[in-house]
């Protein structure tokens, strides 16, 4: 993350996203596939790391192998196989809001206080020296003699697909294919995200 100053002199926290150039590797049509979409590929990949079927897929589009393949619906412009899209082609200055999808940071095995916001027991008195962050009773007795499915407990946290909607676009830098959005986005530094306007 970084921050920029707006016209009023306010310091705005924002995230810099490199969004392109992306290559069109497949065009889905209603007649052939049952739906209309455009598949875009991003980020160069070594030839030795790609499988033979994917290698043929990229050769058909006339491009080198890429790491990330994503389908997008609702493209207005007419695109052909092998076309290159940059930030200037998709994000103009009048685009004000975007949705960002990514994989959130993994936080490992966490307890109920961090994972679900439990408060623990009310205090540390009356002999409760180690119950402050414990989950408490799980609720079942002789009937139904089991723990109900979906009970909120400790477990692995993070590493989920997260979509943050309506992030404000602060600035578009077309010469470097950069988009600055207000606030934070899911994922670690350098991870892949999907931008939709």
C-alpha cells in the first residue's frame, strides 16, 4: 500500500495494482459454448513450466505461455484471438468504482476469539485463571450426543477467495499499466487479483 494526496490536500491510503498487458487467449460464444465470454492471460511464464495442452492453447492465440488465465463476461469491444489489452483500453478516467477479487492471506490455525470474535468469559476472577479465550460449552448433552454441524470453533483461518466491492479508483497510469484504488485489497504483496468495473 501507499498513499497519495488529493486536490484538497487529504492523504488517501491506496493500493497500486499492475493490470496488464493482458492477451486474449480464447473467445467463448453462445453458439459454440452456450455463453459469451473472453479469456484473458497475464504474466509471462517459462516454456519449461507449461504443459503440452496449455502450450497448444497459447500457440493458437499466438502468444507466449502465461501464468494467470481468467474469463470475463460482458466485454463491449470486439476482440480477436491474440489481441493485447492494456489499462488504457479498459479503465478510463470515468471509471470510478471497481470490484477486486483475490485469495486472502492465510493466518493458520486460530482460536475462536480471533476467528469468530468470541469474547471469552467475562473476567479472570472466581478461579478462572485460564478460561479467558476459551470457546465455552459446545451445547450438546445426552441428546443429541454430538456437536451440531456448523458450530463455530477454532480452526484454519484465511486463504479464502474474497471479493471486495466498490473500491474507488484514485488514479490510472496507462504508461505503466497501473491502477490506484482506495483502501486495501485481499492477498499478500505480489499476489494475483481480478479487477472488474
